C-alpha cells in the first residue's frame, strides 16, 4: 500500500510541476516568447487548463485511495482552506474596491494565501490525528 501511495505522490508531483510550468508559459509567453499572439496565448491557456484538470484528477485519485484518516485530514484541511479563501479573498477584494488599500487586489496574493493555508492546515491536522 505504501508503494502505491509513493507512486501516486510522484505522479501528483509530476502533474503539479507540469501545471506550474504551463502556467508560467501561459503567463509570460505572450510578453516574452510570442509577442502577444492571440492564438498562441489561447492555446497556452487551454493546455494549462487541460493539465490543471489532470492534476486535479490525480489529486482526487490519491485522496480516494487513502485510508479513512487520510481522507478526514484532507477533507478538514480543504474545508478550512476553502472557507478562508472565500472570506479572505472577498474581504481583500472589498478593500480594493472601496480604495482602502492603495494597490490593486492581485489574485497571486490570494493563491499564495491559499497554498500556505492548505499546507499549514495539513501539517496541523496530521499532527492532531497521528
């Protein structure tokens, strides 16, 4: 069972790295690689979207093959992360739309917040249950 989990983790890591790479290409390609070509930009975004779906499916597969405790840890971590992402994200957007912050609300900051929240929640839940 542990070998299967290691294999799935490696597969998820591969899909995650591939998604990150395609995100970088879709983000920076229009400016640095193909001078704003709309068709290439659309293709890069579609490739990124497709790879992202593959990453999600691999993550789901990993979770579904876990034992009940692993599923509980994931569910609690994802639930907390989703709740905080919605509440903090909307509050962040309100700060921008009401001009209470001088900068524009950038999605990148929310993505970093989500990642840190999920990693922290996973670590705390793993410690809590094991």
